[in-house]
C-alpha cells in the first residue's frame, strides 16, 4: 500500500516537475473538509496506478508559493502534471471515476 508523499514549496520541482511519471498533485489544507474526504480516494488511485503515476499532496497553508504560482483559489484542487506541464485542473470534490478518467487521458 502506497502512502501519498507530502511535498513542500522547495521539494515541488524535484517531486513533480522532474518526475518521469505523471504526477497528480493534491493542493489541500487540514481545515478543508472536502480535502479530508478526497484523501482516501487519492490513496486508492495511487495504489491502483502505482506503476504509472505518482500522487503527492501539498498543504497550501504551509506552502503558499506554489499555490499562488498555480492559481489555487479553491480547495481541494488536484492538478495533473506530465512533462513538466499542468495537463488538467480539477477543483472541488470529484468522484473517483472522474479523476481516473482525467488521468487516463495522459497514460
């Protein structure tokens, strides 16, 4: 069972932009109820696609630089990165099937 890696502003480039895998980034905050509900869904997705994607999360309260850089205005916001670029932006609580559908576009 894979745990979702928690990253920060300084580790973002290495963990996300320099990754050879597709990276799903969960911009979240501990006080955000929908963020807490989404976390186990993202863990399931990480486990199902462990060979092809990486899921990471970044706390926007502790890491405002990347949240600002990527225009995060609502939580949760989930961004899909491939080849150093944002390919998808998903805002709010989404069903697992919708997240998977967006990931599969880039596999």
